[in-house]
C-alpha cells in the first residue's frame, strides 16, 4: 500500500488494519509521533491528515487512502506550502516558539501539542487564549507544562504573523 507522508509517496507492507502510528514509527522510522495511551486519549501520536489533527494510534492504515499525512518532521515544509514560501524554513513557527519558550519538559507530549497548535494557527492565525485552551484540551502533559505551552502558542502566532510570502 502507498501512503503520502510529508510530501513523499511511501510504501508499506503492513496489514491494512495496522494503526498508522506503527507504520510511521516502525516502518518509516519517523520519531515525531509517539505511542502514549494507544486509545485516542492523550494526543502524543497525532499527525495532520489533509490538515486536520488525527490520532494515528487508532487510525487504520487502510482508512488513509491518498490523503496527505504530515508529521512533526514535515511541519516546516507544510508551513512553507501553506504560506507559499519559496524556501522551507528550518522550523515551523510552532517549533521555533516551543524552543524559544522552552515549553516542553520531558517532551513526550510535544509532538501532539505542536501538531494541534499548527492546525489551530492554520485555522485561526490570532487565536484567543480561550481558543488555545479549547484546542489543546485533548492533549495531556504529565509534566504540567500548560502555562509554558500557552505562552509558546501565543508566541508562535506572533512569529507566523511576521512571515511574509
Ligand atoms: S497514543 Fe494516540 S492518543 Fe494516546
Ligand atoms: S513535557 Fe512531559 S509530558 Fe508534556
């Protein structure tokens, strides 16, 4: 089966019912999406599929079809395409802001929060605090970094606003 991951067509030999997470992590060696709960509860496995956040731990490979999968590794190119940039930046503004604000602690939740923040800022470039809280509601951080995460998403919004296509 072929799937489109971070702009490239990739082959998978996995059973069609295999969770997408296993294909991305085990077959394709991507280390962004992580296994947390395996039950669509924590968000650590999230990826974008056609721009929408999806929990890859409960998404069978067969359901993806030819839709575009973006993982944490593909966020810079995703952003460049979204903004019509001629050059792919080193990091998506969300990734830059999380680094600048030192938002993650152990980092386990970071993948899912970054993916969800990228989706949110694509929809709402200047989200309110309430919108950010609402968007990230389903992402669990066992280290309790939520205040820093909130600040980082707000910073990402201002970094994005400075980018001109
Ligand atoms: S591992 Fe997928 S939501 Fe927790
Ligand atoms: S930084 Fe450790 S789980 Fe969020």
